[in-house]
C-alpha cells in the first residue's frame, strides 16, 4: 500500500489521573457513544540532534499498534488542523521513507534523522455516533509514558528521562467543526483543561524555542537591527513553507517560493548601506541563482495561462491552424522541464548551504554600528536611497532610443519599483500609514511595468511559435495577430505606468522622501 495524506482536526486536553470520563451521549448532536476500544500504541519519534522538526512544529514518527500503524509526518498546525502524511510501516530497521523526508528537507537539510522519543500509550477510544450511525468524532483517553532516547532529559538518574501523564484527545471525523465546541464544553466541565503542549512529543521534549521568530509586522520597533532581523526571519520562514509546497507538487509553490527569495534579496539590497557586504553579497548572489532556477517553470506557467486566455477571446474565424495545441504543447513542456530543474536545485547542496547562510544572517545580522539607531530614522534613509534609484531608472526610459533599449529600461525600472515597494512594506511597523501608502503606490508602478515586461516576453515567444508553425507548413496568421494584441497591451501598460508614476512622484517622492 502506498502513502496517503489527510487533514487532521483535533484538540487535546490535560486531565488528572483520577478524573472520571464524562458521559458524552448527553452532548447535543451525539446519538450514542460506542463501546470503548482498548489499544496499545508505541511510537518512536525522529528528529535531528538539534530538534529542528520539533522547533518548526513538525512531528515525524513510526507507530505500531492501532488502526493507523505506519510512518506519520504531521506538518505545522493551522488553528485546529494539521496535515498528516502516511507511509507504510516497513521493517523496524528501515530509514525514514524518502517521501516523508522531501516535505521537510528545508528544515533538516542533510542533517541525519535519529530517534529522540519513544511514546507508549494505553488508549481507550470512544466513537461518537450521529442518529444515522455514522462516526462524527472520536475521543481518546490516553495514559502516556514518554522516554527520551537522545540522552538529554536532564541531570540525575535515568528516571529523569521518563515522564508519565494522562490526556484526552478529541478528533473530528464526519461531523461539523462546531461539534468540537459542544464536546469540549462537556470535557472541560468534567475537569479537563486545554493542553499546555500542542502534542505529546512537545510535552516529552519540554519547552523549546521556536525556529521561526516573530515576523517584522510584530517585531520590536526600537532599533534598525531588530527590524532587519525580524524581516529576514519572516521571509526565510516563508521560503521554508513554499519549499515544501514545491516538493508536494502544488502549482502555486514555485511562484511563492520565488517571491520569498526575491523579498530576501531585495531586503539585502535595500539594507546594503547598513551591512557588511563581505557577509551578505554572496547570499544575494545565491538568492539570485535560486531565482534563476525557478524562473523557467514560472514564466512558462504564466505565459501559457495568459496566451490561452487571449486566444479564447479571439473570433473563431481568426484562429487558423492548431494554435492552441502548439501553445499548450510548447509551454506545457517548458513548464515541466522548468519544474524538474527547480526540484533538482532544491535537492542540491548549493541550495541547502544557502539555507544555512540565511540562518546565520538571522542569528547574527552583519550590520554596522549604526544599526542600533532608532529604526525610524535608518529606514527613512534607506527608502530615500531606493526612491532615488527608481527616479534614475525612470529617467533612463526617457533617454532610451531604440525600442529594444526602451524595453530594457522599462524592465530595470520595474525592478527598482519592486524594491521600493518591498522596502515600504518592510517599513510599515515603524512608519505606519506613510510606508503602507508608499508601498501601495510603488506596487501600481511595478504592476504596470510588469505587464509591459510580460508583453515583451510574450511577443518573443509568439514570434518563435509563429516561425515554427511556418516552417512546419502551417498558417502562422493567428500568431501574428496575437503578436499585435501584445503590442497593444504594451502600449496600454506604458500609459498605466505614466499615470502610476506621476501619482507616486507627486504623493511621495516630492514630499516626505525628499
């Protein structure tokens, strides 16, 4: 049997040893409670020596006994929900299945996974049924014995490595989520309390500092150093999450991973006057490399969707030949090849070392002495610098001669607008509405220039496709028509840019940015 994945919706409760389990048949919506099923479960939990998985809210275990024996990977909790991935049990001596390592590669990298905790659970499981006989939820009464296997349970005898406790676990099955609140009320009335730990593993391990510090939106705003470190940590955490999405094959993963990398690279560029370049420039270079590995798949995906939409808007009599098939085949193949390239990069040592370097920057930001100044003053200076760079880039558009030169100038201005937008968003915790408004205006400029650049790329690809069709003996008329549609799109984008730029310059660049 192969692997599987599902979302687990549950709540946990601490309970004293002598507390009497309540009669849940009295709960509204519960028709009857099944006879308790006795289960003996044993689970060995795996992690790195530094407990990287536990710090990220992830659990990886090999469980025997019960209905779901096998390997289980539980990803970070969102509210009451956790995504759980299962793989078959295999032999006791087998390594962690590759299918479970892939989603956590960014967390563990190439560090070995080893047993850290063994949990033995004597479980009494109650099924809650509705009037039709369906199981709407289960409640487990667990007696737990936890043993640390990594020898870090604390000073003293071996007994310090062993803990025992009782807990109740409520998991939704076929019922609606509102049922959890009703059952919870009964459990609390019986003497339970919401669990102090999010999982049995965390209770066995004790308090652990989280791997992801608060994001910049919630960061201390006193010093520039605090703001920079929190901003870097926030987007590195997003990079980790989207790494998992790419490996899981989710279509949006590559795009969001690319954005996380861009934001990190942009932050290092904005903060350059405050940074030790010897420590940060190599990281910027590696983030640029990562973007290059992700670009082919994302660019093909965007262009394929856009051209399909544009083609569908054309009158049927003007679509000549197998235009849709050629676009779909060429760009579909480009996307798959690009995705393979992206995944290969994520599996490589170069990418793992980039993650290590980002960790070091977060832990010890290589900032100059001025970084201890008030964040507000430092950030204003950084924003002025990025604004001036955008101004120069826009002047280069006016100075450009040939159409190709103008396209390049538009693209460079787009990158500078994006950096100013990201810098404004980074500055929101200290500059408030002014920074938010600046970021919104810069985004309008960026978006207009982005549409222009997309039209440049689309025209280049349409010319290639048209030539291929012609050389293949097909009528290339429609590709020429689509090329014209893209030229018109570029003209509209230039007009949108002019309006957005005038507004940004009038509202922000000529006033508080100086």
